[in-house]
C-alpha cells in the first residue's frame, strides 16, 4: 500500500516526497521500501531513488524506516539542496531517456 510518508521543501525550491511502499512478504518479515520523488519547479514529479531494506521484523519497522530516512537526509539531501541540482538532474533524465530510446 502506497502512502506519502514524509515530504521536505528544500531552500533551492525543490520538494522531496517520500512514499512508503513497505510490504510484508513472509510471516512477520517485511521489505521496507521508500520511493523518493522530486517535485521540480515546473510541477513535474520525477522518481529519484528507491530506499530498501529486506527481512525487517514487524517490531523493527518504524525504527528501520527512520534509520533509512535519516541516512538519506544526512547524505543525499545535502547534495540535492545545491542551487544547480535541478538543472543537472533534468539533464541526466534527458540523457537516460535518450539512451533508453536508442537501446530499443
């Protein structure tokens, strides 16, 4: 089940959304999966990254989700807050999409 887990507004105008897609896959074991989306200045919503942990017991779910988000915030969000990040990200998207079309 998908639901918006958290969101952050960066100083450079980008908004980051965290969507929880955690599922139980066997007994009390879960796959913690948090999709990270960027809301660009033009309003487009683009997938940025997937944060995952496997074999998480039900009792540890909240703690693991917090740990995963904290690690992302302390490392990756610093890079995403840079003033030129959006432009570089859009260029990278274009390159990946062109490469996917050529590979077909």
